[in-house]
């Protein structure tokens, strides 16, 4: 096996140039390379194959088009981000819940903690279905699907509302100065002190020391501030990570369709089942009166589709539609690849 080769600098320079040219052709990212067969010196012949290549090859079949697509999942950020968690010695009594709301604290009795949201709630977090999803994605049992081309060309649209607000809040954490952290710490301190006072005023009486850390009758506020500083710095590190930033700003993740390797042996988890679930969604949507999805509209309304299929898609089941799309992919490819335009 040849692991490296020193090209001649004398004599066979034309052959050396041919070898260099062979590999330079790959710089374009697409094209073709002719077969190379050169003798570099007596007893040394170099033979390299010829082939065509592309950095983003067009799918060769309906199955390949679906396999190369993307899934859409809602991204729910870690509930600790933007919140400082104050660990208690025991769960708070129910009688204090009303007071907690007044001082912007929330109780988590399962973890014996209260939370302070130093970042306000994000607008749009309660959005159920964004407008773009029914237009460009179709439901499957693995998530909502769209093509890779659609995702690449429209991914800037695929996000929750109010992106500028999300950007501002993430930047606030990412670029937080010592002064900003001190402001958040002082706000937390005030709330812990209010909680201690509220516990003392409860009837029947309770011992504040059962819930918060006291020493010599004094609330150990530095204990809570030190732990809060660690949480604020951890959030700052996370805000600087590109993967976290992208998910936080969009509110969604778009993983590739999995390869399903070895999954064919698992009933209900094969690629065939995935295709059937996609085509069932398409066939069900086709017969509806009001359709938003652009792929469904292409299959239902384009006269060219009707001519190719020779059957009304509205009369097909999911498996029947799948078979038609597989059999007629060469004639439908250009339409389906552009469904999102």
C-alpha cells in the first residue's frame, strides 16, 4: 500500500504536474476527475480512478430525499438557565406560597429549593405552533419532517417569535460584568431576606432556621451569594457556547433524519415505517379542505403531478402514495425539490 509519494522535480515534470492537477480539481467542490495513469519513473506507475463528485449531491430517489431531510423538535431550555436556585434545608410550608409570588420567588418542594428568575420570562415561550411549521413541515412518528434544501434555504425563519428579545437577553448574560452580577446578587439578597422575615411572621409559628441557614441568630447571606455567583458564571459560560446559543435563540432543534441502521429489526422503528407515517400524513392532509403545507399543495394542485401519477392523489392511501412517489421520482423530482419556494 502506497502511503506517500515524492513527485519528481526533474525529467517527469509533466507527469508530476498531471498528478497535482488531478488533486486540484477537488478544490471546486463539484465536477469530475478523469482517470489518471502515469509513469513517474522506471518501475513506478501511478493509477488513480476517475469519477464525478459533488459537495451536495441531488437525491437519487424519493427515499434518499426523505432520508436526507431534517426533523423539527421544540427546544425547552434547561429550567436552571436565567434562574438562581436557592437550596433550602427543608421544603417550605404551603402557607407561604402567596408571599413567594409577591417577592418573585417560586418554590420547588421536590428539590427543597426556591428559584429566582434574574432574567424575565421570554415572550413567545408559550407559543404552541409557530406559523412556519405547518407550511414547511409534515408530522411523522419521529417528529416533524422537511427536506434538507427547505431547511437550508429557510432556516432563518424557523424560530420562535421575538428573536431580537432573545438575542438581547442572551447577550446580557454573555457579556455580564461584575457590576451586572452584583445587581443580580443584590436582588437575590433582598428576596432571601424577605423570605426569612416572612417565615418569622407565619402562624402557627415556625423556626426560620429549619429552612434557611442561620449562625448565631444571623442569616448567612454570604453562603447564598457565593453559590449564586457560581450559577451566574455557569450561565455565562453556557451563553457563549455556539450550540446553546443557536438553540436558545431559535427555540427549536433540527436534527438530521437518523440512518436507522439496525433498526429494521425493531417493529415500528424502521425507515419503511417512517416513510409510511410521512405519506399517511400527506394523504390525510390532501383530502382536507384547507391546506397550509406547501408540499401537500404541490401534490394536490399541480397539473403536472396529476399527469405523472395518472391517479388522483386524494384517492390514495399513504402506502399507495408512497409507491407512486417512489416509482415516479425522476418525473417529480424537480417539483418536489422546490416545494418550499
